[in-house]
């Protein structure tokens, strides 16, 4: 059910969105994502070794284990029982929530803080071409954002190891689409996808040489000391030579960004696998680390999925390999040109 709309247009990096809200289930039905699942939570709080066994037994983990930071996880009481996400009607302040700890000095590369695991959703027996993830996240009231950190999203493809930490997506291995917080709680979608057709020049897109691409940094802002609801839709590009993949993101049920020209895959061996629970400060050097022990909290994870990929219009992809050949050719051309120029001076 769509809630009362204010209908004030807001301009975010080239896309105008109204401030009306759309609950995750309505977005899912709009895109015919007809199956859904929720991650079970325990009825009571659990100390950290029991938390690990609970997650390992109930959340369908890739390789059957928590990859990093298992000892940073605990099911605890709701730290913000009086501060549900704006507009939330479903939160239960008596139910345990998942706490993640980040010790002082922790960042991505020392693996000391946060946690990472891949909760695959494969019970249906069919490959998913589109998926929506929604969950609630809270940050300690005095949370120091430092330079930024990762938050959970979606991933897919046959390779469960790459497409994070600087290991790029190449169209046949994997993709990931997570969230990041940045200084002052600014939010963005952070994706490892092949970069084609000049996407790095698009409005709202920031790329760097080694890592993922940032979509619409600051188009929403996380609040500390309360719950925030995040909802992200991914629809894979189809056919595999057209860049028509979709990423749409909602913050507290209001749309914050949409990109319709994402290239997730060059082969249909890549499908959407499930929740990529991935959170840490960083960034790959200690300037990203918090100076004090701090925490985030998660609850109400729900996934919706469907077997139809994107049906949007899109441009044909000039292959990434072709781009590299052009770079490779540029050197000799410059040299030849200089030599020619030399003959005339
Ligand atoms: C399905 O999920 C289980 C974990 O529940 C995992 O061990 C297995 O590899 C997955 N299978 C496929 C085909 O993805
Ligand atoms: C979990 O247990 C380990 C080992 O006892 C401990 O070092 C760690 O701080 C605990 N984690 C939490 C979140 O309490
Ligand atoms: C809230 O959560 C508690 C603990 O899991 C549970 O016992 C209770 O039934 C829940 N209440 C509602 C309304 O779902
Ligand atoms: C993509 O990466 C995988 C490893 O993740 C590798 O096996 C494969 O050959 C790569 N494909 C291309 C086209 O580079
Ligand atoms: C870290 O904790 C110390 C001692 O509690 C406090 O004085 C300081 O302000 C905290 N630093 C940050 C960045 O929150
Ligand atoms: C291209 C790339 O980064 N490949 C890596 C994928 O993951 C495996 C296992 O961690 C690594 O060995 C590869 O180097």
C-alpha cells in the first residue's frame, strides 16, 4: 500500500524523485518478484559462539561458514527500542537484533572488525535474474563515520570470492552491489560491475582505478542512534551484450537513486545469488579505522526474487577488452606521431 505522498520533487544528480514512500513489498510486486524469504532471528539474545552457530545453521551460507569476523557478531537486545525507522509499522522492540562490533583500529585489510559472509538463497531450484533486499540498520548514537565503511547488499555469479576488496568483476565471474556510509553518514550504493560505455562519466557515478563504483554518494544520509530502512533492487542486464541492468535504491521507503544502464554480466552464467553481508570500516589503510570500539545493528532482512531480468531499453556494449586494446594502441600512435613531428622540426 502506497503511503500518503508529499509529491515534492527532489533533484538528485539528474534524477527527480518525489518524496512519496513505497514499501519494499510494493516495489517487489511492481517488478514481479514473486517469491520471498526472511532470514530467521533467534527468540532470545545469544552470546557470540551461539550466534555463530545460529547463523551457520539457518542462513544458507556459501561454503557453510562465516568468512570473516564471526567473533564480532552477537544477537543482542534492541539498543533503540524507541527509535524505529521512520514510517516503520513492523518493528518489534522485544526481538533480538544482530550486533556487529568494530574494535578500535580495525579496517578492511586487517580483518579485525566487522564481518563478512554470503547468505545464498537457492532453495527454489531456479536461478534468479532479479532480486530485492531490504533490512534495517542502526549505528551507535556516538558513531564516528571516519572516512566510510561497507554495508550489506547483494551478490551473484559462480565466483564467491572476488568482486570485493579490489578484485574486479569481469562479466563472467561475479558482481556485488553493497552500500557504503561515508563521512557524516552520507550513503551510496557501491558496486563491483564491469565498467563499459563510459559509465564512469555518468551523472552521480564516481569511479576509481582499483575498487568499486559509487552511485549517488550523499543522495541519502544515515542517522545514528536510530533505525534506518534500506531497500535495494537489482535486475540483471539482458541480453548479455546490452547494458540495461537496473539498480534502484530506497531509503526509509523513499526512492533515492536509480541507474538503468548497469552492465552486470557478459554471460548468463551470472545470476543473483543472495545477501552479501559485508561490513567493515574501509578502505584499505588505517586512516579509515575508528579510534574507539563501535557497533552497528541489523534486523528484518527480507529478500524478494524473480526469474525475469531487466526488460529496459539499453545500449549495446563495446567490450571492456576493446577499451584495453585502444589504451594499448595509444602508446605506439603517440610515439609514431612524435617521430613524424620530429622529421619536420
Ligand atoms: C546452496 O546453498 C548451500 C548453503 O545452504 C550451499 O552450500 C550450496 O553450495 C548452494 N548451492 C548452489 C548450487 O548454489
Ligand atoms: C566473542 O568471543 C571472543 C572470544 O571469547 C571475544 O574475543 C570477542 O570479543 C567476543 N565478541 C563479542 C561481540 O562479544
Ligand atoms: C516480538 O519478539 C519476541 C521475541 O522474539 C516474540 O516473543 C514476540 O512474539 C514478538 N512480538 C510480535 C508482535 O511479533
Ligand atoms: C574473470 O575472472 C575469473 C576469476 O575470477 C577468471 O577465471 C576468468 O578467466 C576471468 N575472465 C576474463 C574474461 O578475464
Ligand atoms: C573515544 O573515546 C574517548 C574516551 O572515551 C573519548 O574521549 C573520545 O572522544 C572518543 N573518540 C571518538 C572519536 O569518539
Ligand atoms: C581476478 C581475481 O581477483 N581472482 C581471484 C578470485 O579469488 C580467488 C580466490 O580467493 C583468487 O585466488 C583470485 O586471484
